[in-house]
């Protein structure tokens, strides 16, 4: 059968591209290699029956902060957002913790000498978030609000370690900011890593760090149901090996990273573009654990018991060392760890009286080292007695992630290193990063701007490029 557009891959960006085109009345088909849609948006009983775990992404500040997702009536298709009592807590060895409250002033009041500095940093970003979001979550172009974007850029282009040192005098405040910035999966000495700390902190105040009720798979289910209602079609269990194996279509949109694009279309690509894709750099990977627990995690710091997400890294030095070693093919004895405890706020995740927890650390690209003990040591460090509650555990290394989702090359969940060089030129240096030299072939994965995260903006912008080309 013939289609207006065929989308290869059903991650949030592939579904976003399909929805954007289907809303224009186009006939769209999404092809997915696995038996269920979603890419990084899937949930499963990874440990014991009745315990529902998010296989990849678990917390979604960009799910609410995305300009594209805001346009979609996903609540009509079963998607419900749950806001934990606190978006984030960051514990320390003395049994205390800092937290991000939704209220920026209440947050700043914790920081002592850094109170005014925190508000000076985040108040303008929060006030201008609605103007900043389209520019931050899009390709490089003239922003709609250049003054607001320039104000953001003055701080965002700094290395996170340097901005933390310049902005904050308290070691605990510096550590909290470093924990936010370390979501970049880059050494915090690299330029523009501060941007990640600024954006994630602003999102905590602007929209929160919500969970999807029932698990992240409910986001994919809602996107898929909406696409179907728009007339779009989805075919699962359909792995694509070449362009020739696709149904006839005017446009092909690939929710794939450069390595897979080369695998299915490399012989047709001009040599210069081929070389750019071949040089594309992937970043460190992740090692992830899920636990079925006999009770809630016994954090020493009471604030951690009310937080959806907990960052485990006692100092900025520890966090910087951990992230730098992952980039340099090394391993930290105490790896910076991101932990989520969804069952505290969503009763659908575990049987009554039981709990789930989800955590990962960054490791070298392609690593097979078992980090289970190191991660559990980090949790036990701040929550003595944690191991006594474990009923079952499940672990995934970088190879497991790549087998699970071919886009996670070497365990890289961001579709490529989000260095300053690759932030806006991903996957190649082109005026339109979503188009390829092959007419009618586009890329919409997180290897295009704005990169990783569940926001759908890569797919949305790729679809806009398709529509601008006036194929229809």
C-alpha cells in the first residue's frame, strides 16, 4: 500500500513526527521492530509479578514542559500525570538533604548564603520559560525572544563545575547543581553542561518532575491511541533493514541514530554526508537497576522520603569525578546515581505495602562491568537497611540496553553525546539538521536537536521540515 509518510521507529520522536503529519490529514504508517511501541517509553514486570517498572525513562519534566506535548489531548487517552510531593532531593553524609520545591523562593531559603544567588539565577529563567522553551527545545535559529535567550546563554554556555563555583559558596548547593547538570552525561568541566542544570532546575519550578500514572508505557499508549484516532497506522514486529523494504511513500522519516541510518541507507548517501554520520560521536552508557522492595527506602534524610527523584552524590567533587571517569573509560568507586521511587506516589506500581525503585549510573560506552554492588552501596550509604528490603533485583548493562533498543548505541540513551559541538549540529552540519541529501528522507531521532529526553520535539521539528518541503 502507498502512504504519504512512513516513520521507522515508534519512540516518542517517531510518534511525534507521525502525529504532526497525521494532523495535517496525511496518511501515515509507523513501523516498529518490537512487539510494542514506545522506544524508551515502556513498562514491564522486570522483577516479580505485580511490580511494574519503567524499562528506560521514568520521570518526565519535559513531558509537561514540551511545547508539542502541551498541544495534545493525551489525557483523553488515559495519560495521567502524578506530581511527587517534592520533585527532587539530594542527601548528604551528615543525614541532611537539600530539595527542589515547586516554589523557587522556598527552595532558595534552604541555601543560606546562596539564597540570593539561587534566585538571581533561576527567577529570570522561570519568568521567561514559556518564551525560552521553544528555542531551547529546537534547532539552532533566531529565537523568538532574543533577549531572554541571551540571558539564558550567558550562564548556560559555562561548564557546570565552573558556574556552580562562581554562583554558589555553599558546598551542598554546589553539589545539588552538579547533580542536575550531570543529567547531561558529560564531564561537568565541558562547556555548556551548565545548561542542563539550569533547564532541569527551571522545569522543577515551572512544571515539576512528574511520573506517568501506571508507568512510562502509558505515555506511549496515549500517543499511539491518539495517532490511530487521527487515521495513522502502526505496525509492530516489523524490523527495517533497508529502504527498499519499506512500503511506497512520498516521505520516509527515520527515528534512528546515525549508525542505523548508515546501515539501511548508507550506500545511497553522498560521501560527504556519509562521512559526517560515520564520525558522529556517541557518549557514555548507563547501568540500570530495578528493585522490588518490602517497604519504602529508609532514607536518613526525611526529605528524601517525599521526593520522586533522589540524586546520590555527596559533593561536587564526587559527581565531577564520576562523570569524568565515565567519559574517560573509567569507573568511580562511588558513582553518581539517579534514583526514582515511583510507588511512593503511584499505587499501581507495586502490591499493597510493597514498593519499587529505579536507579542508574553512567558508565563508559559499551561497558559490561556489573555496577550492582556500587549502586546499592550508594543507596545504603544514605539509607542504611536498604538491602534488607530487597525482594528481587533486575539489572541492565549497556549491551542489554542496545539489545532492547537499537538506538541506544553502546548504552547511550541520548542518541549521541550532547557536547557543545553536537548540541545543534547533530547529526551533521546542515542548515536543516532533520533533512538528508536524499530527497524525501528525514531523521527525527534524539540524534537531532534538541537531543535526548521525552519531549517529542525532535519528531515535531522533523515533521515541520517535511511540511515545509511541500511534498504534499
